[in-house]
C-alpha cells in the first residue's frame, strides 16, 4: 500500500492510500481538488497535472515523449511536472508528495 499526499492550490493537504491503478484514479476517487482526469487516464487532456517534489523525482521517473507532448500545452509546467494518470500506484510511491498544478 502507498500513502500519497496531495497539496492543492489552496494549500490544503490530503493523504490517501492506494494499492493499484494510477495516481490520477486515486485522486479522483478521493475528490482531490484540481485533479479532473477528463480523458479517463489515456494521456490526452492534462487535467491531472501535478508537480513532484524534486527530492522525490526518482520515485516517479521522467515523463515519456507522449506525456511531455501533453504537458507542453498545459500552464504552470516545471521540470518536475507529471501527468498523474501516467504514474502507476505501487508500494514504491509510499510517502510521495504531489502538488496539484491548478
């Protein structure tokens, strides 16, 4: 099981637990403000944009080419941007902190 903390644009934090699926699905299930997941997780809308803490970048790894292409069209992109639909929940993510991009 992984405990993942989301920090929303209003500065509130919420820690949720999950074992399977994507981080975006986990966020939507737990009604994380700013994570919409409009495309259902197929990397075609960027409504699940998050920023990974720099010191935790190794937990999620870098985005692939398709994800990078989607991020190019989103606002507030940083070198630590990821689409949460492309991050798979696993025990390796336990303790991950993500800041919602919007």
